[in-house]
């Protein structure tokens, strides 16, 4: 997940924006997996601030009625 967020944002972004991006990306991946597909997600090495933000929200997702929602994302 750090690599996915790192592809969209870097350490110059506000921590809360990085955390929101991580939740959106994670939910997008989980929704795709639940639908039986593996989404294409770009990756790039993440900086220490990105990694710390992702760690804070790791495993958090957005759902409605227990189902992952579609959350396309970009910086």
C-alpha cells in the first residue's frame, strides 16, 4: 500500500491527505478483489512520511452495508 500511495503522492503532502489517500487506495483494491479482479495500480517507492501515514490507517476501509465501495483515487 505504501508503494501505491507513493505513486500518487510524496512526503510534501499533508499527513491527513496521505492517510485519506491510503484508505481510498486500500478500499479500491479490496473492492476490486471482492469483484474477482486484480486492479492495476501504479507503484513507486514511498518516503518516510508516506510510510508513517499508511501505517496509521492500515486496514481501514470504506464500506456501505458491509460491502466495499468503489473508490477511484488520484492525488
